[in-house]
């Protein structure tokens, strides 16, 4: 179907060569000589785009524009004028025009404007598809290569980049290719982690990532100021792709000076990773050094209730005798109270604020049908995260801190992965319920399908019994019990979970923001 253009200009006869040129390119053009005639056309038929002369007798271009928007606010309008006066441009832009051209315009200028405003999706789809197809072979070769730690970080960032690029187009075929390529990358990444993880913890590896228990010491504490407050936002369950999704909302206020990837420890679950983050210690060391601040899997009570105390001990060990605050925002009402008292936090040298929204979204998606529909795939999962952030107190806080020129850091404890493939596992009544890792004494499974740690102390995890062991699901697998197997698999398949080994769960952002 040809694109239909409505062109309103009191000197339309002089534009006949332009109109003939556009018709030769396959466009339909409806020429009119006034704003009133343009409105009459709109009342009786649909057009795809409007070219509107700013300086017409009778209804001016701006007056016509306002009436057009009252008829159809979504139709793109291109304002064309002889004047370069700034106030006219501002009035037009403020009225939500699609483009602005200065007379005299040439045919190619008009053609470019049309393609940008009516064919941009088609062109963008073609260009992004072609660009990814060109990158595909290089990425595949790198996946099959023996990558270093930094190369894995770079590869994951590139895969996330292409995910976000392909989110913008309507081509499920090429998106499916990327999904398959990412699965292939995850297969190799899991081999990389299982071969190196213990060496990272013991220091026997020449290279090791920023891990949960080392990231604050390496990236935050050295930058604390004695004269200015610093804020650390910890968004539970925030993946690197979700960070890139919310970054555009921050860009006007902060520049991302550093964009590092840190690695969640195993299990990639809040109980372990976030306690390690705030303690600066691995879980086994926390349980030994601060037994009163650690709860095992089967202990009663919240497993992360002592994070503030662990952070305080960490600062003391690091030699930072400073005023600090620690706030967990679990609901909107408490968040508003926190923001109302934000001025008090400005007296502290360090303020840590934990947001649990993304984690709650992940759990709600499993249990609430409406959330399942809103976040049915990776693209919509990112979209819901962006919608939350755009209207969140966290963004309000960032705007406030930007005006005060306060440095801000953003990180997470772990990410999450969409699970699809079940693994049968048998455990006793004391086995934990997490779908991505299991810990217990009497576990029965196929060791070839997972990462098995028979001695938890080898990876600095507490051991609840002599025969207790940890097992971790790899890639997008999840554990399912043989009892009521089909129901269990159907219920949890395609939900977002954490605790195991995958790029999405382990490779989380650590961002240093500098005020603009």
C-alpha cells in the first residue's frame, strides 16, 4: 500500500516538481492550499504524514497543527517554513511535530524526511538484521574459542547489545537465532565457570573476576569521601541487560563513568550473594566469624536480616570509621518515608539503599498469572523493569542526588534466568526448595547434568551435615521432583529463577555514576 501524504502550502503550485518527484517514487500526494482545506481532508480520509507550511493566510501553520493533533494526535506532521526564528521552532517542537524543514527544500530532503518518519521501522529492521547477521559469525567463532575472563565479559556485553537492538524490530526469526546463539554461549560459559570457580576463590587462578565478597572493597570503599556523601543502590536481581534498559532514564542526570561486570558467588541467590556482598566474606567465613549473623538453609527467620550489621563489621575491618546508613525499600509507602527524610542521609559518608522490586517481579511472575502475561519473555521482562524504574522512587532519588552533585553506584547481588529444561532430582524433606540449586544430605541425581560440589567448604559454603552437598543447575535447566513431575514442570517452565550457573545469573553490573 502506497504512503499517502497531505501537503498544505498556500504556494502549492510552485511545489509541483516536488510532488511529481514523490509520485514517481510511489507516494500518493494530496495537495491543498490552506489549513482549513487540510482539516477537511483529515475529516474524510486517512493519511500517513502531513507536510505543513508554517506561514499560510487564514489558519497559520501552528494553528492548523494544534487542530490536526486534536483530530489525530499520532499522525506525524512535518513543519516547513521560510523563517529560522527560534521561537517559531520552539513553538512547533512544543506542539509535538515529527520534523522541521527550512525552505527552500529540495526533493531529496523531502524523501529523506519521509523515509525517516514513515519507513523508519522497516529500514531499522533491515539494518539491524543485517548488522547482527554480519556479527553472528564472529560471535560464534569466539564462543567456540578458549576465552579469557575479560573476553567472556566483553562477549556477554555484546550479546546484551544485540538483544536490545533486536528488541526494537519486528522479526521473530532473527531474534530466535540470537536466542539459540546465547544458549550456545551459556553452555560454554558454564564449562568455563565450573572449571575455574574454585580457583577464583582460593587464589590459584592467574585471573579472577570481581566477586560478590570483593566488589565493595575493590570498587566502592577506596572512593568514599570524608567530605561528601556516597550512595550505593543495590537492586536485587538486576541483570546487566536490565541495567542497560534503565540507563537511558539516568543519562540526563548522570554519566556512567565505569560499567563493570562483577560475578555473583554460588549459589546465585540472595541468602548467599547479598550477605557476601555486604560482609566482604564468603558464606563459610561469615558463619565462622559471625555465627550470630548467619542462618543456614533450615534455620527459621529471614536469611538476610543481618546485612546492616555485616556491612558495619566490614567497614570496621577495612578501617573506615564513618557514619553510614542502610535502608531496605520493600514497599512504596516505606520508600516515600525514606525519600521524605533524604536530607538526613546527606550527613552520612555512605548510604546503602536496597530495592527489591526486580526480585519481587521475578517471584510474582511465577505465582501471578497477570504478571506472567506482562513479562512472558525476555523482552517484556526488560520492558516491565523499565516501566517500574521510570516511575520509581529510585529515579526520583537519582534526580535529587544529581542536583546535589553526589556520586552514585548501582549494583546487584545476582541476576535471573528464564528456565526451560527440567532435570529430575530426588531429595528428602530437608532439601531446600530453590529450583536452580539444591543442598542436602540425601540427594539422588545424574551428576553429568549439573555442577556437583560434594564438599561445600571447597567453595567456601557452610556444611550443615557430614554428607551434605550442593548441586547447581546449568544454563536454563531446573530441578524437578519425579513426584507429580508433569504438573511441576508445566507450572515452573518459562519462569525466571536464580541460584544456578548462567551468564544472566552470575554476570551482574557494577556501575559508577558521575553527576552531569
